[in-house]
């Protein structure tokens, strides 16, 4: 199964991971899929809904998308059922360019995170979209990662540094982003600066 055609390549591919609990509750969250010569991996942090769901079902889906607003909403809001469809009976995002379902096997566990090795079991490409690299989208992704770290830390100095970095990325979005990237950074600004 060649998941490169579905958008996952060597390095860390930022995707929206969808998961389902044993009782059928869906979750979506931006997460990096790590691809090396040794395979595909994901690092999930203690206390996250994604870790809980993957532990219960041994599966997750990587949803490849360039929609900046969807990234921010998945990070800070609970997506309703209208965002989801099914691939082999597992939740994926309707708006994604592709969805890849992985079987997840625990590889390493610490007090802070768990690393799972991923094996693709189903792939669906909804559409192949050629798109040039947009610095605005990349800046939204970085700002979203910083915002999730901001939420996790209680250290005031670290929070201030993270806010400064988020402002830097917001400036890049203003300069380089399109409408969706600017909408996404506005959502982040409302959550952290108002």
C-alpha cells in the first residue's frame, strides 16, 4: 500500500488524526505522523483523547488536508458528526484530500507519551490537489502547535515565550496567507489574545 500517493511522506506529516473510542465516540486532533526508513509512527501524549481511543481500538486515521481552519477547529473544538464519513467502517474527515487508516501497535511508553508503530490498512484518496507551498498555511500549523503547547503548560515564562512565537507566525499569515489561513489565525487569536 503506497501511502505516499495519499500525502504521507518521509519526515513528519502534519495531519488531522481521527479516532474512535470503544463505545463509538469520535475525536479529531492535529498530530504528526512520523515516517522514517523503519516505518510509520505516532507519538501520543498522556491525557489526550486520541491516546485513550487508540489504546482502546488499536486504530487511527490520518486525514491529509491543507484546510487551515479545519486544523485549528480540530485542535480546539469538538467536530460534530457532519464532518465525518466512514472508510472501512472507521471515521475519517469528509473535507480531507485523503484518509489513511492505520493499525497502531504500542512501541514505547513513558510517563508523558506513548509511541505507536503504524501499519496502513486502508487508503482513500478523495482528490489530488496540486498546491504550491503557502507560508501562511505553514505558519498556521506552527501557531496551532504552539497553542496546544500553551494549553498544556502552567509555566508563565514559557507561556509568554509561546505567545511571542504565535504573534510572529500570525504576522507571517497576514503577509503570506490566503483567506482560509487568515480565518484560521483569527480563530487562534480569539482563543488566546482576547
